[in-house]
C-alpha cells in the first residue's frame, strides 16, 4: 500500500489562480564537473536508480572534496520523449586529474534567468508534486521557458543535511 505525504511549500495568488510561490534569479554561465545517468521517473525502479546514483555521487565526490553546492540537472529530452530522462549530477569545480580519469564529464550551462522554487526533503520524495507545481506556476504566471538545454536543475547547498532545503531552478525568458 502506498502512502501519501504532504509536500511543504508556500503558495501565492497569480492571475486568479493559486500557485506555488517562487522567486527570480539571474545566474551566469557555469561549467559543471560530474556524471550522468538515464532513468525513467515514472517508475519506482527508475526513481530508486537515480536516488542511488545521486547518493553514490555525493559519497564519492561531494562529501570527500568538501563541495559546497551540488547541482542535479534534468537535461532536455524533447527529441526522444519516449526515452528515459538524462540526469547530470555535478559541481562547479574539479581538477583536470578527475576529468582525465574518465570518471567525470563536463556540462556547460549557459547564463539564464530562472524561476526558483524552494522545497524540503529531496527531489526523490517530492518529484511528482514538484513537477506539477513548476509547470503550473510557469504557465499561470505567463512566463516562457528558456530553451537552454535543460528542463530544470536542483541545487543543494552545504547545509542540506541539517535543513533539508533545496531549490529548483527553471530557466525562463
């Protein structure tokens, strides 16, 4: 039997509709060093695979290297929507030795404006709710998605273990 959980978040009224509250941010281009996985977010098995992937990445690269910020990027898959999602976990630093080992790859994120959503618990726990929230909020607010090569990115700060707070950045124009 599956259990339902309540996702903690703030709401606001926009254009006579209730949506999840968000802020705006402008971020410069950033080069991430990390690893990629493909998974199906519509299945428990897929969500389990990506959760294990992120935990392994954090254990192997984030924690040992004292990285302050983890980026988990959901890359666009509009050419082949029936395929799994491409998901990149990375950080904005890394030595050339790490990249030369073949274990890590680079991902370039261009500068963009973002709608920024605040959640707690981790994406694995709030995925379905968050996806609905993001796209409803963007639509109701009459914002346009910026086609920068990704759907959105999750950003986890170094205090995530204590606060459980993370941010979802959706590129907008």
